[in-house]
């Protein structure tokens, strides 16, 4: 019986979101997350295991694999951290030497191998540059073997890191290992604005995320008509002027009128020729005909509550407006009963127990004792009550008053009747003290509309208007 060969390949990554390189384990048992020292073309380097040997199902990598030397120790990790810090400190000096040598590109990164014998500088440039003079100067200055690595704008953004327009960390510096091929056609397929500032990333190139949903948009477009497609509708032939892929909604022009068609009517009520954009569309179908032809399933009915909440369809008449506007019909609110316009003005004063002074020629009304109780009167509905006609004015000038004015009652008030008294006024039935000054309220009441006179004299109000 043949034994299964032991796995001998492991995936190693040297930096975050970097490429995964495969190495020969030489029979070592490794787990994902462990640090190892591997042999590369530049020399020994420190890497992290991201694919364990047991996770490799099929090995098609061939036999020419570099070996994994050993597991990394704490001393190896501390040494690599020190070398990275040293390489960062060398960047300003290397950039100064590049300016002296006339090197046009900017050096962005420096990196040592684990043994510290090899130093690699990375720079971004679109065209190939000559850097042999720079290599000689840097090698003499730092005493190490120097390599130069050219990278593009996307690699530079991956190295620098940052946040995109979505507010999240850049995909290339977080998890994206390789850069996909992006074209402006992807933005057109997704109906995105063709504004370079809207569809470009920090690197100045098209956003890598345009390729994430490209396949989904292509599949959805297959079931929708194209722009300018001829379509048949129950009201006549129309032409597609806009397509909303995510909402699956199509806008048509039929006899000069714009019509919005939802996903429910596409393919049945609104039909088009899938083979040709300008071909004659097939006639529209009713729901029963679509079920008979197998285009839709008979059980595909919308719930009743969804039918009520859905907006009126473009094929149906709009709902009639109700009295309550958008609110549901409610019973009429009862109107509060209003007092009759012909109620006497002195009735509220009589109910309160206050004594109303009588004018000349009319007897003084008697004060009521106790709270007044009044039977409620039925009022007709609003709008049906007829207003009482205003009394006609009396002909001729108003009659002149004759005789002395009626004096106010000076006797003690009824014990059962309620009386109202202002603060500072003497109690009813008591005479003011001789020589006492009247209160400010009394002076104010006496000064309004009545001429002042000596104390104890009733002023004449015959000349005052009614």
C-alpha cells in the first residue's frame, strides 16, 4: 500500500499584504503564524508562515524551491527590528546622495537582509532610469552591497498606506496581494460618473474596487434592456432612455411621455427583442398569458399588505383623493357648543354674584345668591346655524339724560352673594377714615373717565357717553 507523501511546501509572506512565496519545508512541522528564516536570492530573510504545509492540497510548484532554514528565535526578531530602524535612518542620507548624482526619482524605502550585508532601495518611476552612479556612491558611503528596485504608483501607495474615499484602509495595503486590471469601461458599466477625482485612488490610478462588482453588474445587465432599446407596452411602443441596474427599473418614452417601469412588469407587460437593439419587440402579455407561456410562476403573487403599500402603478389610475389627504378617513370630530350670540352681557356678572350698577332710567338688577346653574342648550351643527340679524339703529339723535344720576348702593352686601375686593380698598359698607389718602388703585379708577371732586361728593357723569 502506497503511503501518502508528506507535505513539504509552505507559503511565506515577508510584509503585510505582500506576495506569498513558497519554500521547501525539508520535513519541518510548521503552523500558520510562526516566524521562520528562509534562504532567498538576496540572502537570509525573516518571514511569517501564512500557509501551513498541511493546508497545501496540490503541489504544482516544481522542484526548484528555496529551503526554509530554521524557526526564527527572539534574537532574530529583535535583530530584524533593529535593521529596519537603521534602514529608515539611512533614507535622508541616501536621498541627498541621489540629488548629488542627478537621480530624478525619489527614494521611498530602504531594507536590509537578516545578515545586514545587503541593502535594497526602492523608488517609484514610470520610465526606466539610469542609477549606476548612484549605486557606486551609496555603496561607498554605507559599506554594503546595494540594490535598486523600481516600482509603480500603485506599489508606492501600497507601501505608504492610507485611507480611501470609502473611509477604510487601502485595500492594497491591507489585504490585496496583486493589482487587478482596471479599465474605464468598468466605471461605465456601473453607471459611475466619469470624473477622475471620483473614480481614482490615492495612487492616481483607477480604483481597484471597480473590479469587485464588475461580474455582478454584467449578470444583471443581461436581464435588462439596453439604452435605446425598442420595447412594447400596452399603450404603444416605447424607447428606453435610462436603466437603473440596482433597483431594476427602466425609464421609457411612450408617445412623448416618460414612464417608469419596475421589475415586476419587465419581460411580461414590457417586452423587447433580446437579439437586436432595434428589432421589432414582441407584443406585451397579460399576467394570465405570461403564466400560460411559463414566463412566470402562478404562485408568484405579492402579499396583500405589499400591494397596499406599493405606489400606484403607471398602468393604473391614481388613487382618488380622500377628504383627509394622506391620512385615513376618520369620524368627524365633535364641535364644542358655543354660547348664543344673543345672550345678555350682564349674565356672567350675575352668575358671579357681582352687583351691576344701574344707569339712569333703568332699575338695578337684583343680585343672585349662590352658584348659577344653567341647562345646556343644543346647538345646531357648524355652518347650519343662522346668524341673528343685527338690530336696526334707532332714528334720530340719542335721547338726553335728565335728572340726577343714580347713586350706587351703599348698603351692606348680601351675606350669601360673592363680592370681589381689590387689595388696599376698604371693606364694603365701611366709610373711609377722615383725612386718609385713597389707595393707588382707587386713584387710578377714579381718574379714568371721571373728573375729580371733593371727597364725599358723587361726580356728575351725565355728560359721559354711553
